[in-house]
């Protein structure tokens, strides 16, 4: 099955993964570094241990910190 991985400043990658693949495994297969980023799947915050499904869009979003 295929999932897409998006990260600001990088071209989107379509990755072929097997059934039961976790978000973390899909990110590793994409070769895109995830440190310092939050992860969403189909626009919703996701855990790295969540399973992926055909057509999922995994996005790496810069973490936002700070404020008063």
C-alpha cells in the first residue's frame, strides 16, 4: 500500500509500505528526518506507533513553542 510523506522544504514522497506498518516505520522508509517535528496523519495529530492505511498522508509539522 502507498502513503505520502510531507515535510516543509522537502518534496512529497510516496512510500510503499506493508499492511500493519506504523507511522514511524513509514517515516523511516521515506528517509525524511523527523526530529523536532510533530506528526499528523490526514490532518490529525498522530502517535508514531499508530498503524497506517492505504492513501494516508503523513505530515511533519514544525513544533511550536513559546509565548507568554
